[in-house]
C-alpha cells in the first residue's frame, strides 16, 4: 500500500479505526468506494447555494446528499470488520489513510469541470457497481443494487447536462483534463468497459492511479474535520 | 426560460393539485428539477409537469337567466314532500 | 382612494384572497412585490452563513441534515422568486437589485457565523423567529404566496427539530461545547431582537392593512419571546439583557433593541453584507454562460 506521507499503517491513532495490511481486500474495497463517495459528496455539497440556477441548486444538493448516504452505508459495512463506526471511519483517519481516487479530491468549483467530473465519475461508478451487483459477495451485491437505484437519477442528471454541454469548448477541455483521473477510479481490468461507454480512449491518457493523493486532500481534510477535532471525543 | 407548472398528488387516489412551477429549458430538465423540489422528502406520490402555455384557464361565466334546475338549491323538495305525505295520510284515514 | 381600490381593500380585510390574474391596486402590487422580493432575497442570502458549516459538519448525520436544511432554503428562494416573477419582475432583475443594494434582505443574514454553536443557535432561534413571520403569511391576501408558505412552513419544521437536536447535544456535552452555545447566543441576541422590525402598530403597517401578513411586528416578537425564552432559560443559558422579563399580564419587557444598528445593517453595512453579496455576484457572473447559452431553450 502506498500513500503520500506514510507507508506504515497508522496504529494507535487517537480516535481512528486504523487500516492495516492485515485488513481484508473486502475492507479495502469498501473503503475505496466509501472514500470516493464521501470526498466527492463533500466536493459536490460545496455547490449548495451557489449553483447556476436555483432549480439546479436544489437537484444538485440531493446528489451530494445521496453520495454521503452511500458513503455512510459503505462505512457501516466496513466497520463490522474494522471496528469503530461510520463517523470514525469517515473522519478520524489521517489523510494518508484514505483510499479515494485523485479524481474526487480535485477542487473544481466551476460548472464545466463539475459536470465533466460528475459525468465521468457516474460512468466509471456504473461499471464497478455492475461488477459488484453480479459478484459473489451477496451482502455487497445487495448494497450495490440499492446504491444503483439512486444512481439511476444521478446518471440521468449527468447525461442531461453532458448532452447540453457537448459542444461547449470548456466542457470538452474539462473532460480531456479529467479523463486520466477517471481511469484511476477503476482497476485496469474494468477500464475497457469505461472506454466503451464514454467513447474516450484509454491509450490517449496516462491514468492517475488510486494509491497516491493530490495536494488538495489535506486542506480538504483539515476543513472537513476542523469542528470534530476541536473537542476530542465529543458527541456532536 | 419556459415555465412548467407542477401538479402534485400527495397520496394514491387523491386529486392532483397545483403545487408551483419551475423554470427550465426543456421537459427533461423540468423533470429532474421538479423531482427534487417536490419529492425529495418522499412527500409526493406523483407529479404532473405541464408547460405553462398548455394550461388553458377559464375564469369567467355567464348566468344571466338564473337557470335554477342546474343547481341543487333550485328544487324545493321539502315543502312539497310534506304536502304529499299529508294527502296520503288523509286518503288512508278516509279509506 | 378610488372606489375600486376601496372595494379591493374591504375584500382583503374581510379575509378575501386574490390570484395573479385578478386586478390589483398599484400600491398593493408594488408593496407586495417588494415584500416578497425581500423574503426571496433573505432565503437566498441566508444560505451563505450556513453553507460553510456543511463542509465542517462533525458527523455524517449532521452533514446530511445541514445540507438538507440549506437545500430547503434554496428551494424556498426558488418558490418565492417564482411568485414575484409571476407578478411581473424577472429573476435577473431581482438579482441585479439585490447585488446593487436596491433590494434588501433580513438583518440576521448580514452577520458572521463563527463556531458550530452558531449552527445550533441559527437553526434553533433564528429559524424560530423566521417561522413566526412565515406563519403570519399563511393567510396572505395574495393567494399564490399563501399557498407556497404552506410548503415552506412544513419544511421549516424539520429545521427546528435539527436545531433543537444540535443544541441539546452541545448542552449535554462538554463544558467547551456548552460554552459554544452560550457565546453564540450572546452574539445573536441583538440581531434576533431586531429581526421582527420596529414596533409600529398594525394599523400603520401597510403589510397588515393589505393583509399581506396577519400579524404586526411587536406581536411577532412577543410570540418569539413567549415561545423561546423559557426554552433558553431551562437549559441554564443566559440572555444578555438584564431587563428581559415577563410581566404578570404575559407581556415580555426587554431593553430597547438597537434600531440604528438594524437600519445600518439592512442597508448593507453589516459585518458580512458586502462579502456575501460579493460571493453571490462572483458565482452569478462565473456561471452566467451556463444560463445564457447552455440553458437557453
């Protein structure tokens, strides 16, 4: 496991549910999924109040809330094995311990980039959700199916916007810029499917792989955990 | 941007009532947006979206000649029923 | 006053309502638009003090609840702006007037939020003060506005529960957490007391005369004090007004609110007035291309 600033598991970290190499591949996968949804949901929630139209603002905020809800369900499943609870996993790990892909960490408070990320992420997410729904892990398949029923509307929303923005140069530029990051959402064996769905070519880009973090994660984590850390161990 | 009127059914079997309107470029956006504005708390069984120009309003009526037969209050049943009953009673008593 | 206007006035004062297609006296229309516009602006600007705490929310549940609350406020802005638009004022024009200072928004949204204690106090007390005003609009003579108030009041009831929960969690927490609440309450008390406006009598208040609202300013403030001071005191919190007391007739007495502060703040000189308008302006400008090109039908 590689990560910015640490190659050692963070054991004994106050208030955290430490993730170590001993933890199962399943727990690690759950954290990948949960961390992606949490951080993207956190980024998307930033649009609440400042989206291009009031109507879109309300709809977009629901998407962000759904993502946080998905993260919570995934953390709860992970907590069964890792200990702690959803909040501890969501907030009490050190930045280096998060398993989110770089795509979700980027601060993109501009509409063309935001929609480009939403669209690319939903396409990638659908590929892995399909794999989980049809996988051997019945519990995870059930949760994936539940998540998917909400993601239907996220996909409709993203596609609706992508269609409208199709000919807009700044959207095309944003998609090109974020495509390498989108590839990093999925393990290599699922990338051909993503290529097929988006019409974009994997060989045109160098994937920004999961496993390292951008420099945006730490300031995000500072802000996200500021209140929680202000009174250690408190109930909020 | 066009306006779409939103009609909302709160529970199955109930009538759809006008709930407000959204400003949207087309029906797809209107749907995505009305869905959240009028349903995010699961408070609606169903929604109907109608472009404003498709709603035809009628607000004026002509009733110059007071056609009482069209209204419930145009019939004075009670009085004549009482009279008819009295006649039937009298007839029975006399038979 | 001409006969037609007089008839209209009698109609609304008898509890009658009107629709967007009815004839409205010009004075009524203008006052109505101004009132509704200020309400819409307030919902829109009210988002800004709270949204930064969405990002800092200390648990997933709080993050969800706060995001939903702020989302509701944006939704309310949408509902209310639509009513004003149907009265003839375009949304862009209302945004322009808001940014230029020509149109106003309520005092409470011009102040900073400093801690998680503010998040609790706003949801508990500022929203409570706002709900009292909003309930007084449920029977508004202008029916389209009255109808949306029903949805707004229903959604506000969730905010009250959320606020109460945040406060009670802090008040049963550590000393530091309790201090967050007290400190926030101390800062917010002045603006809260000013919120319902100076105590002009109902008969002199055009909003009441035209039955746009069913309650005078002082009535609203008294209702707020009656409902919430006992709640504040039972938690052991101190209200920073030594003169605050309830007389035997059930009337609340209090130190005269700072009306000069209210006037100054509402005309754009509050501690965060210009910052927040700048933020609004920045995003309206940044995403103008979306409205003008992408969303143009």
